């Protein structure tokens, strides 16, 4: 056997150690005495050379935690060197999703908050209508509740990237509980002021936006990368389920008593915060977003998020398709309501059609992971737009609520699949330090488009009637599908490289 080199610092040490079958002996250099654990540690380091440091990794709290190659925009490069660290080493990396305690608590806590928010979203306008009898006042409260979707998204995304996401959710949940309790006390006292309900609705909507943004950005911190499709499938199914259950829950509790929906929301938000208290640690995969220098101001971070999104050509094309389809579907919903009313149909028929749409979305969300594993996002976008076009055309000629409900259920199914696939793509392409802002921009585009849809459709319905309006919406959806097919930005998914 070849004798060992005389010094542990000799460059020939590594080949000698690799040629041995058993553990390497301690170093023999008298100037570098090594024994026990120290000798074993040095020997282990000699056997496997350490990877070269990543340029720009720094020496702050996040140093050493991010060894993945990144592009100019901070996104993880698709290809990895063999010695690169795993994409995720979070708390749930070695645990099946169904046994991941942190994800279960996060999922359940956010679900209770969503359910409470959906119930009060219906209850606010109904409460005002019940107390004042004014549809105009009810519309004002409904607008106040939705206004944060447009005003809070961008700064909220920057705050989610800046602050501890777990604390944001806890603070938002407790704030929503206090608001619900205050509104309930106001209604029980018999002194109802419109300005107070407007302020409460806006504040609850703003806190709800922060809660949702923080929860979406936190999922990759508790779920390994390979389980993200399943986790986001569960999240989308939870959102659809909360929408289905929240509307009848809110309206039914209002019928029992004006304060009941808010008392139920108070209990739900408190239960949500109890669950979230059990989630361990900060819900960022990189501490403090990986920053080592002074933090820029909030406006600079918003601009940074906008600049990053502008460079994501594929993502921008997908978001454009989402925005257009949201406008068209909001118009389609209003057209169906107008058509049913014109035929002297009932509110129950309208509720049946919209409920079937939600049920279809729930089933689509549950199967979204299956589609994501078997199809590219480009194929799902093009297929979804074509399917929506084909499903819209018959709506112009059908009058039976069950037939309309079946078409809406199929459209909802496509939407559920699309939301899961888009959510998986977004969390994979956005670096952790940018994830809150990326989600806020995506939600801002969708929410802004949804707000514009009913206004445009209302003018079209007055001018052309329901049948021709629906046919026009179908043609617009078909043109959107054609534009997506010809779009150069949608031809290359950066994650497929």
C-alpha cells in the first residue's frame, strides 16, 4: 500500500485518501495537530472538494443559502450544475404533502380567512340594503370592499417581500377579526352609519389582499419544489370551495340577523390566526429576501417589481390572455343575468347557473395538477382559450338554466385548471424576493380587468341585446386565442429550457 503523504495540507493528500477503503488516518503534520472530530471534519472536506463560491453571494444572513445559478433578473436558471444545491430544502422537503404539518396549518388558516371574507363580501351590500333600503348605498359599500384590489395590490406585494409573511397573515387576520367585531357591535347597537360601513369594508378588503398575497408567496417556503403542483391544486380548490360556500353562508346569516355574518367572521378569523400561530419560522425561503445592503424605499421596490415583470415576456403574454378572458367572462355573466331576467326568470335560476360554474371550477382545480404534469402551459393556454370560445357560442341560443349551467360548469373547469397551471408557473419563475410583487401584479391585472367587464358589457347589452352581445364576446375570445397562437412570446417557456 502506498504510504500516506506527510502533511494534511499536501496537495497529494486527496488522491491518497480516495484510494483507501477505510477511514483516513489523522494528519501527521506536527505543525497542524488534528485529532478526534476535528481530524474527521478536515478529512471529510479533503475527500469532497467544496464548490466554488457563487459570485455576489455575500456574507450576510442569506450567504451560503442560495447557490443556484441565476439570470440577470434574479430568476433561477433552468439548468443546474451537478454539485448545485437542491431547489428546495424547506421544512416539508422529506415529508409527503398530506403529512406536512406547516402546509396543513397554512392551508387551513388561509381557508378559514377566505371563507369568512367571502361571507362578509356578500353580507356588506345586503346589510346596507336591509338597513337603508338604498341600492345605491349598497353599491357604494360593494365598491369600497373591492377597491383595495386595485389600490393595495402593488404596495401590498412589496410589503409581502419586505416583511415576515407569517406576521403579515397574523396581523391581517386579527385586524379582520376586530373589524368584524366592530361592525357586529355597531349593528347590534342600532346605530348604523354609512361612512363607518364604508371604512370597515375598505379596511377589511385591504387586509384581505395582504393576507392572500402573503399566503401565496409563502407556499414555496413550506413545500418542496416537486410538490408545488399538488399544493397549488389544493389552494385553488380551497379558493373555489370558499367561494361556493361563502355566498350562501353570508346571505343565509343575514336572513337570520344583520350582525350574524360578522360574528361568524369574527370566529373564523380568530380560528385562522390560531392555526397560523402553529406555522414555524419565517415564510421566506431566503431570510430577508437575500438582501445584504440597505433596503430601498417602498416605491423603489414597486418599480423593481414592475421592471422584473416587464422582462418576463412569456408571463406577460399569459397575463394578457387572462386579463382579456376575465373581461369577456364578466360580460358573459351579466349577459346571462340580463337574458334570464328578460325571459321573466327567477334569481334562483341565476344563482343555479353561477353555482354550477363554481362547482366546475372546483373540479378543475382538483385536476389541475394532473394537467400540469402532462401538458405545457402554452398548450393549456391555447386549449383553454379555444374551449372557452366553443363554450360561449351556444350561450347565445340556450335558455334552459340547466343547459346554461352545464356550459358554465365546463367553462369553470377550464378556469380551475388554468389557475393551477398559471400559479405553478408563477412561483417557479419568480425568485423568492420578488414573489409577493409578482403575485400582486398578476392579481392586479385580473382584478382590474374584472372591474372593467360589466361596464363594457352593460353598454353592449343596451345597444345590441343579449344574443348579439354573447356572439360578440365569443368572437373576441376566438380572436384572443388566435393572438395567443401567433404570439412569439408564448412560443418559448423559460422553464422548458
